[in-house]
């Protein structure tokens, strides 16, 4: 019963997301030299999911904050996932990326925010009205699950467009686990 409530809500949010936003995001991804991902809290987990899928799809990907993450440079892309679009710990990453000449994409539940003002692209997952409080989906659950599904759909589009196979993707999957 509660699973259906969650599925219905996520489907509703995805249905309210602007058509073509995934194409704009894919345009930045395809044009990037390297891709860096960042998020905080559970949005960081979503960014890790997306980073892994991008890696499996053949892109050069790094997670911000890891000790082996290289410096961001002109021609690179920073993708930040932030429901509020104002997570203070993430703002310096965007400022540095812009200063270095990198592009910035923000995945958020807000079209207008501090991050949106600095971004080259804002993907608003859903609409402002999509995020009314649901007691069974507290503290950002709606955004995190909806953005995860949205980004998995974006990966599915990449897989289809590039003709990727599961076998090929497994070839770059971690084998030191």
C-alpha cells in the first residue's frame, strides 16, 4: 500500500518535469571533457548513483571531495544535485567550477535558487507545486527518489542512443569489490 503511494508520487513528479530537460542535460554531458558530481546528504547518494551509471556508459567521471578527484578545468562539467538549490556546503564547488571555466548543471526541485543563478543549466525535477508535504515521504524523500528515477531515465536514453550493451557496461564495472 505505501509502496504504491510512493510510486504514484514519483510518477506524478516525473510527469510534471519539463519535456526536453534531459536532452539539455545530455548536451552538456556530451560536450564535457570530464564530469564531476556533487551533492549533500541523501542527494549525495543520488549523485553517486548517477556518477556510477555515467562511468558505466563510458564517461570520465569524478566525485567531488574524494582524495583522488582531479582539479576541475575549462571544458569540464560539474553536476550538483540539491533539492533546495541552496545547500551552503555545495556553493563553493559551483563558484570554483565557474571561476575555472567549467559548465555547471544543477538538478533541483527549485527552478530559482542561489545555485540556479550561477548554473548554466537548471533541471527542475517536477514543479514547485510537486513538493507538498506527504507524511509518509518526509524530509526530501520525494525529491531524492524522483531525481534518482529522472537520472536513471537519462542514463537509459544514453544507453539507447549509444547502443550500449550490458556486457559492455559490465566491462568497466568495478572488479575490486
